[in-house]
C-alpha cells in the first residue's frame, strides 16, 4: 500500500534570509512623494493580491498623511481562479482590512477591471463641478503592478497606447514620472496620474514575509537564493495542489530532486548534461508568477483577521535608528541560536 503524501506544515529555512532591500531610489522616491503632496489631489496605493497584507508598506501611512486615497489590489487573476469561490472569499476578507478606503481589484491584463477605478476617479478625484484638472499619485511596493495599472487606465480612459515602461523585475521605475492623462473632460478638468518608484520596507522583521515578497518579485531575484525561494514555493504549492508539478515529479517535500527532474525535462542543463538547478529554480518560480503552478494567496487572511480583532500590533521598522537596532538584535539572536546548537 502506497504511503500517503504529507506536506510540510512549516517552512524551517529562515536563518539565512536577508531582511532589507531599501535602496537609494526608494528613499529618494519617498522623499519626493512627501514634497509633492501639496500638489496632489489623490493617491492610488497598489498592493499585490497574492500578498495583500505583506505588500502593505507602513511608511506610506506616515508619509502621505490625510491625502485622499484608494487601494488597488493588482494581479487579481493570480491570487485565485477568476470568479471562483476562493477569489470571492479572499476579496471579501481583504475588503474588511480597508474599511476607510475605497477598494478595487484588477487583473494583470484585464482592462475591464479598471473601468470602476476610472469611474471612481471621474466622480471623486475630478468631481462633477471641478474646474481644474486633478493629479493622482500611483504608489506601492516595487513591482506590484503600478506601471501596468497606469497603462491600462490610459488605454481604457483615453484610448491611448502605453505611456510607461513595465518589466518583470523591480526597479524599472527609478523616479517620479511626468503626468499621464487618463480622463479627459470637456471643461478641461482632466485627470492625470504620475508613476512613482516602488518603495520597499526599510527592514522586514519576519523572514517569511521577505520570502513572500521575493516570490512575488518585489525584490530582485538575486537577493535570495533561487533554490531557497523555489523550496518555499514548493512548500506553498503542496498545501494547495501537488498535481500542478506532477509532469516533472511525484508529490515531494524535497526541492532538489524536483529541480533536477524539471531541469532535465526542460533542457536547463550545464556542460556535461548536469542540471542547472539555479536556472531551473528561477524558471520554476516564473511559471508560478505566470499562474501556471496554481493560483493562491500566500498570506493567511484568517490569521490576519484574528490578529486585528485581538488588537495585537505588527512589528514595523520605518526609521534608520530602528533598522540599526533591529539588525543588531537579529545578529545577537543568530549568535545565541548558534551557541545553543553547539
């Protein structure tokens, strides 16, 4: 009788995960955003539907003050199958987290999803009686889909071609862009949006959150070992559906044999026919990002709901002093952990 496969319930490999990806253009971009607020009428904050909690940047709360804001969860089609009960349940739970803001969900390549955003901005940001144009700032973590959203708003709103560059890795947008018209009004009170560089969190206290953000492409693929990241992805896939990788291997908790088989079957080999596991890991991750290895939310929405109901605050680091203290504490904990293992 075959032994039933039991997926891992925890992911143990956190010790070597870097906790920071706060680059110079992140800091400069945030400073510029703050300085521009007096000329901004509205803020659209983008978050990734696959990590709706982890892709929230607490620095925006401090930087943007009381500027009017709406929340857009991007890549809706990658967090769950479109129209499925899982998608409806996830979006219902997510809406509860943002009771004070208007909330929208948009798919990666679906222009119809943006019509409700355009309608909202036409009625709210511009206003029916407004005589001057409105300027809308698009913000969010790196690579959450800000530029794609702008292109879809422009295409759907004024029937114009793509206005800003997009890419699969973070860092495509390095500075605040020029205003892009997305709504044209007869009285000349047009609505313009401005693209901004993605801003990462100065320090991520939870290593698993760093893995989630890296898996979704919010940090460059070179920051965390691709094999470690593929292993973390395998851990999540096994909790949902092991059948998605059955063409390469039977259900397993071991990433190395899976990557070896994946590399051989897809031709990702080094000299001598040796499987290139790093390249295989990157290709495996890219398949998930494209929706080919299951579509699911990485964040635990029920746990987040319980946390909020209990009033427990999340640990966040938004200043240089806090980052230095956190790094010292992290090093001390690693030393203590190492001493205990000796």
